[in-house]
C-alpha cells in the first residue's frame, strides 16, 4: 500500500471515528443508535461500556483502548465499532482507533456510507467546513 493511501486512511479514518463516537459521548445517557446495538444485545464487539475506564480519554488509556480495538478485530469498521462499544470518551477513542485503522487498512476500507456525509468544521474560520474532497486534497499534500 502506498504512503498516500495510508495517509488518507489515517486522516479520513480519524475524522470518521470522531464523528461516529461523539453522539455516544454527548448524547443522552444510555442512548444507542440503530447502527450500534445496545450493550447486552449480543452483537457488541466487546463487553460494552462496562469495560470502559473512567479516564479512557487520557493519552495512555486512549491509545491502549485504540490499539486493543485494532488488534482484536479484522477491519476498519469492526475496529471503530469496538472502540465505541467501550464507552467512556467515545469520540476520542474512536478518532484514534479510526486513524490507526485507516493507516493500517487504507482509505478504501472505510465504508462510503461513513465518508459521504463527513464534514469537519474549522474553528476560527467562521463557517468554513472541510468535506471529503477537501480532506483528500489535504492528505495528498501531507503525503507529498
């Protein structure tokens, strides 16, 4: 796999992980979407939020959770789902997991249904938002 493909996977993968994890951290307590089964439904990748540590948003616990999610699954989507299933600081852990999994598996491993609606607001730039084409252009500049 080329360096540019890994760079794109890391950047886009991180943004997707952050976007998918945020609703679970900042949504109502106990809320799960239809995309991710509730804990105990038998479909979660790990034991669910009960396995999260209170501080899994701190650097070492976050990285440990992300590496665990990457090593115990077989693809980008599975890894991000496992990270979210851990609960706790879901946007941070899923963003790190998404970046690692994107770099490992490449951009093509990230489901299009997750990248199509992607938009990243730029703080300090008014209403400027980067969408997938702008993020891909950025990754090509980074990889050059």
